[in-house]
């Protein structure tokens, strides 16, 4: 619940990592609020309970801000209740708590991933990948003060780390790979569990650190130990719409993968890396790492925006730092 002043228009925010219905919210609070809400997107649009709107539905999106007006005389307060708090829920055997907080769009074309710590099963976070849907990606909010909570996120093309990420299927979905990252304390044993509410022909998890692939349609959980604390945010994984066999064929053809998100350079290979160099376009060395002896390496890029060359073993690729 939330305590708010009476007799005023106030801005509220959806506190859940799922949408909810204003109609239900109004029914829970009809004695304390007027029967409409307003959203601002350059101009105000209004939705009225059981009447509707030309521009809005009754769905309040994840983390969406909206305006309601409380009834009563100004100068007092009233408690408002969100829908989940006015519904009695008995958890079914074997069903996780997050199953009750999913978007209404979860019936299909949505993939959920939950990261759970083995040290404390209650310490878990989740992220959502929505396929064939249009929407604005929602930042993942990280617990900066704690390394004991494994914090999972999807990364979009801009490098933004998202709790909810929209990915519109293209004509050849088999070419699509989605970076999946995790922030966790050193030594944490973590399990990633995928809840797949989408019709896909193949779905594979690639652990870029170990080179291991897993068919998520056959086994939807993956357990590992977070043993690299050199970078606070590590895009260690990829979710791919290719089969494990197709990924293995690509890896054998392209032995070294080089990509960059924000200011982090990631290099993964099918064999141990010996060296990684960052060069300017004139070939002058800017940064380097030697004697890596690992198939996975990440480097923080401390350089101005521009075009650079990355040389890993004998492979050279161009990157653009924004």
C-alpha cells in the first residue's frame, strides 16, 4: 500500500516488474480516488474506468508513471492499495513467486530468465525478453551495495542493461543472438532458469567464458560458479535462436569473436587467447594484455570516442567506441 494526500491529483508509479490493470486498481480504491487516470506523453490523455479512451487502455506498464486524483478534503491522507495486495494468492506447489507477477502478454512470445544464488535461494533476480512485441526497454535496477544477489539482465544494441527487453523478430530469426549478462560476487554459485513462453524452433545458451552450449528446449536451467570479479558487469552469456550444433559450426569457422558494449571489450575464442591489443587507425598501440591463456577476456576501454582496431592473437577487427 501507499499513503497519499486527499483531494489532490498525484503522480504514482507502477512498482512492479509487470503491468497491472487500472480497472482493478480503481475497484480496490474506489472509495478514495476518482474513476480515471491520466498519462503524459507530450500531452495528457485520460482513461476512464469501464468507459475507455481513444488513446489508452487500462493497462499500466512496467514502471509506468500515471496520474490519479484522490477524493476527500485536502489536508488529510488515505491509503491506496495496488491490485496484488488486495488479492489473496495461494502459491501452487512447485510454482515460483515470480510466476504471479508476469505481464498479461506472457501467454506467448516471452522468455523469462531467473538467476538464483545457491547460498540463499531467496536471493534471485529476473529479466524478460519479449519477442515480436514493440515497447520501450526497461533498465535493470542493480543492488549496488550487495554482491551476494546474482543480478541478471539482457543487453540491447546500445549497451543498455535491461530488466525488460523487446526484440522484434526479423525475417531470419535464426541469425539473432541476445547478450545476457550477470552481476554477481566472486565465488557465487548461480543457477539460470529459463521460463520459455514462446514458440521457437531452437533456443541455446552459450557460456562465452567456458565455450559450453546448452539446448534450453531440452534443459532450461544452467548452473555455474561466478569466478571472475575483474569486471562488475559481465555479458558472459548469449541466448541464441540457433541450435547448439549450428553454434558449434559457426565457432569452428570463426574461432575468435570480438564485440564491445559501452566501454567493455569482450573477446571469446575456441582456443586460449595469448594477447589482445587495442590500436588506433594508424596502428599505434593504445592498450594491450599479454599471456592471457584463457578463451575469454574482457578489457575496460579507457579511450575517447572513435574508430579502433582490436587484434586478438592473429585476428584483427574494427570497433567503434561511442
